C-alpha cells in the first residue's frame, strides 16, 4: 500500500529499518488488527499500533472508563470517566495518528460472535480480563486461521505468547494452541480478578508494549516470535523467563480426536 | 531438584524458588504436585485445582504424567486472566 510524503516522514524510523522498510510499512498500513479489551494491556498496545500506522484497528470492549482504571489504563484520561472505552480509545487514536481507522465494537466478545468479528481482521491481540473471552478468542482465531497475540496479567506477573495454531512448524508438526497450554478454563471464582486482587500499573505497560512488538512482527515478519513459547514476566523479582510448549494431541481444540483444519 | 513458582502459585506459596529432596515414589509431575500439597496449607492452596496449574521440566511444558527423573528444574505456572 503506497504512502504519502507525510506518512513517509512520520514512519521514517521504521522505514529505515531493513527488517521493515517501505514494503513493511505498507503492510502495516494495509493491516487490520483486532484488539480485545481497551484496558491495562490494550492501552499501550493501541497506542503503539496507532503510532506505527496500523491501517485499521478494531477495538472490542463493552466497559466504560472508571476512576480506578486510570492507574494503569493510560489510553484514557480523567475527562473520559463515564465514557465508553471504545469511544475514549477512538479519540486517543485520532489524536495520535489521523491515518488510522478505528472500528469501535462496544460489545462483549463471546463464543457466539467471536468467529464473525475475528474473521474481519488479519491479526488478533487479546488483552481481555476473563477466561470466557480468552477461550472464545483463541478458538475463533484457530477456526478463522488468524494469528493471535495473547497476554495476561496477575498482580506482579504477566504472560505473553503468540499462537498460530492453524499452521504447521517448519518440522511439519502443528503449532500449539492456547488449549495445548491451558486445556480448560479454571473453575469460576478460583482466580481473583484485577478488580479484587490489584495489579501493578506499569506492568500492564510492559506487557501491552510487548504485545505490540509481537503484532508488528506478525505483519512484517522480522526476527523470531513467541509461537510455541510463553514469556513469563515476574515484576516482584524482575525475572523474565521463557518456557517452550508444543502441540498436545489431547488438547480439546486441535487434538487428534479432532484433526486440525484451519478454515478460510 | 530446583522448583520455581510463578504468578499466583508463587504468591500463595510465598517463595520464588526452592531446592527439594524428593522422597522415593515421586516420579511424575502429578506425584510431585501430590507430595507438595502435603507440605502445608500454602501448597495445598496453590495446587487446590489440580491440573489448572501447569508444569515445565527444564523450561519445557510437560503433562502431569511426565517423568521427572533427571530434571534439573521444575517450574509451576498458572493461567492468568487480568487485562
């Protein structure tokens, strides 16, 4: 996709990179990215995706901005309290970069609507705050053959991985799915949510920014991403550890009981 | 053997890592979890929902029935959902 002179100047520090260049920046402009959740993770993620010039950003969130969000959800400000997060996010993006089209989806992503929403985008990034949505998003991304960047926060901890379960690894084996790592959701109420447990605000900034790197990587293809690897960030002791995980033939989504067959 | 705990497993146990001597008969991840649950309330709380907490042997994700003989390090990490 061609770039105007002002876009070439705006994205000069990306265009100068051999790994991105003019073609990579064109691919970024041509891309549609779905961001699930405009909260702690979604805030820096949306900011960096908008600044990078992603052509179209879909933002799914059914919540409104509240005062207790502002400790970490840096996309929103004090004047936005009470406003839909999607509307607040769209205004923030318009201020950052007028070349980005925001598609606000002020609804909850569920197993019922996930396939239809995910299908309209090239890459999906999940920064949602509940397991029901996480499983709905990851299952839909497999069925619709979309790369998924998935991050989650605990109190002092974060995790990040990239899932391309609809594709095979270079050795011919299937890439793992989210369900290869976490086969089924934990029992409801067994894990406290941020709302009750609290969360270190700047940690959301670290993980959300790392999500943006993985999203840009899925579009431009530089380096080596987190497919088959789970990054764990422990802000209590400043440990960054990476674990590898493989396709599990017993996983309930793509296991051999149901042969993998990404559609579209 | 070195055990490492992450996220709410670490918060519940109150330790980042520890060295343990395993008793005879503890040969799989599942055995290890069962043995840890008997070491105190904090461990029982951390592993109360069985296979929700995942394990990695020498930084590779492993199923509960995986053999742990020869492992240098076992890490336990749980699913998280905050966004």
